[in-house]
């Protein structure tokens, strides 16, 4: 499996590049206009303008992290994060596990070395002077980003982790507020929906537009949407994806990515149906039909697509089989009424396989085993036009009775490596 994960990085990079090209083609009339309509919904016009600028045409996120469920049928991708947390956490854990004699994917310094290499490629120079800007919304990740900055500095890099007030953008470029040092690059650790709450955020984007600083991830809000998985599975768009990705990569991605639909309430003509049968055994003509499904039929997941405070982590996720009939109907109504300014997506629930995972119980001072479901998060650092480096793989194991797999207090989080013989 590790070899497969190592190869997967170039596939995700090809996907993110193809996604941006498809978005631009939609704006220019070379692909259906409704693609850009979905992706631009609810976003400020100025932010949409930034995403379409030629200045950022070739720019891609520095780090790509798919969320892969370890299911009985193999890996299944449920999300792709272009502003992922966990970089510093996994970097720190990898070093600690290496001290205990474990062999790890990416090695003990894969996360630090991968981030450093990707920064250099993005900026076009070795060890660019860089600030990792962590917003208040993302402040829970600030300690791990401070650890990452310290590890990069110890390795010879010039990286500092700061809050937004720690950088100042002006006529002379972007500088560290503390000492006035000019910055070559800024790593944006906040999602673009939060831009209005980030002091100096607009000025930072303007500075990137004027080539005063390299900004990553680039200001492409359309790439921070979960809608892309629905577009990948849309049958009408197959020729576009095949042209952008090649047939083999397109088929590989479709097999890996969980089928996804956008809850667009636009009425269909009488002869039309929703493609793909999101509910097993049923053909739907309207998303309103979801509200009346029985609990047995509601093995489904509802999620806000991306541009909002409830679209990261597991904040806005609704599991159909866990809700009462009235609560499920209300969730469906919420999703449909939010369109088009806040699109939601629907996915079938794919349960991860249950496995026994060992963990250290500090209260008892001994190792125990927990039956849990596993999510794997490989971290790919973009190091070239078509090249990526696997920095490490973080496993999150949640109790078997939990459907959402994330960094909850009950979870086990550990770096991954090859299976020991």
C-alpha cells in the first residue's frame, strides 16, 4: 500500500491542475458555464477575480492531502484538502517514532524536508525568507506551525510562524512586522472564506498580485471546494476530464474518489433523472425526495462544499443514518435552501474497516488495543510541475462506533510506515 500511496501524489497534482484548467475553460466558454457558476457561488467578486488572474495561472497549493478511508474494498477518497492541518504534528510525531526504532513513510524528517523543498521550488530560490501566517480561525494549529517553523529554521531555512498582524504589506513589499525583514514567500494557513477576518489579508493578496511576494496556497477559492469530486463523477464532463488528465488517470481517480453529487434544487424536466443513483435501488428526479427516505436508505453523508466556517474539519457533516426523520429532513432542506450561495454535496457513506489499534494509556501506564476505523492522510509536497514528494502518512483511528473520523479526543493519531514482517 505504501508504494501505491507514493505514486498517488502525482495523480492528485494532475487532478488539481486539471481542475483549475476546467474552471478557466468554463469561464471562457470551452466547458459548461454552470461549472464556474457552482464554484463561484457566494464568493465576493474580487476573490473570484483573483482566482482567474493569469498571475496565478500556474500556481498550485504547496501541500496536498487527500483523506483516504481504509475500507474493506480498499482506499476511498472522501476529500482533498489544499490547506491541511497536521503538517507540524506529523513532523513532530515522525521524529519521536523514529527514536523508538520505527521505519516511517517519508522518513523521520520527510515533513520538514518536503516542506522546505516545496517552498524552494515555489519561490524559485533555495530557502526563501518565509512567514507561515496562521489566522485566528486556525489558531488551534498555531503550536504545530510554530514547531514546523522552528524545525525548518534549525535545518537552515528562514521561516517564522506568525499571526496575521505579524506581517505588513506595503509599497516596499511584505515584511515581518517585528523586525522589518523582507519576505520572499508567505504560506497562507487560513482558508479564503476567512479572508475578511484576517487583518491585512486583502493587502497580502494585492502584494502577491504585484509580485512583491510569493503566496501559497494561491488565492484560488474555487480549489477549496468539495464540489470537485462531484464534477469528477459527472458523466457529461467525462470528455473534458479525459482530455485534461488522460484516460488512465481519469479512470484511476474515478475508482478512488467516492461518488459525489451537488444538491442543486433546480427542477428537472419530466424525462430527466439524477445520474448515478445516489440512493441504492432508487432513481431520483428531485433532491427533495431525499427528505422522505427511511433510516435504512439514509446511508448518506451531507457536507457543505467549502466556502464557510462550517466546511472544515467535521463541523457541518450530517450522517443520514444517525439522524431522526425530522432532523434528516431539516438537514436536506438546509442544504437545498443554501444553494446557490452555499452549495452542499452528498456522498454515500463508506464505512472504514474496523481494526485493532494499540495505544498507550497514560493513566494505567500500559498499552491497550482499541477497535477503530482508520483514515489515512498522506501529505504530498509539490516539488515541480509534475513532481511531488510524500512527506509522511498520518493515520487517525476513531472508535468503531463513530462515523466521522477526525482528531477527536478519543482518536489515536500516529505516523505510518511499511508493514513489519
